[in-house]
């Protein structure tokens, strides 16, 4: 599962965690935050986490795609079947089977 999918699936939990952290911080420093402040800050933090996870997923997929395009020697596709890694170097991947021809006299 992609990180951004996990974040999107747990938005409510993230909101509650951020609000709880703000409450704990407020109690620790002896300050109280208004409802609007809590709403704005928690939304900003959760949005930043979601954007960061999306950027992470996209960059990871782009890196994987670039590495795969450079690595032509480790994959061979013929007839819709792709051989990955060791199958390219294996003589077993080069075996062709032919049915014997029956000649009628």
C-alpha cells in the first residue's frame, strides 16, 4: 500500500492526534488555543503530511521508473511473457518445444 493511501485512509486519526498534541502543548506551557486556531493549525498540519506523502510516493515511483528504463539487460519480453532477472541468462528460457511432425505414407 502506498504511503499516501495510508495517510488518506487515516485523516480522522491524524486530525485527532494533532488536536491532542496541541492540547498537550497548551497544558504544558499554560496556554489555551481558540477553536479557530486549533482548526486552522490542525488542517495545515494534516494537509502538509498528506502533500509530503504524495510527493514521497510520486518521487519513489519516478525513481523506480527511471531505474527500470536504464536496466534493459535484466528483462526480456516475447509474446506477452516477460522474463525477469535470472531467466534472461538462463538457457532454460531459450528452449523451444516443437511437436514432432507425423508423415502419412
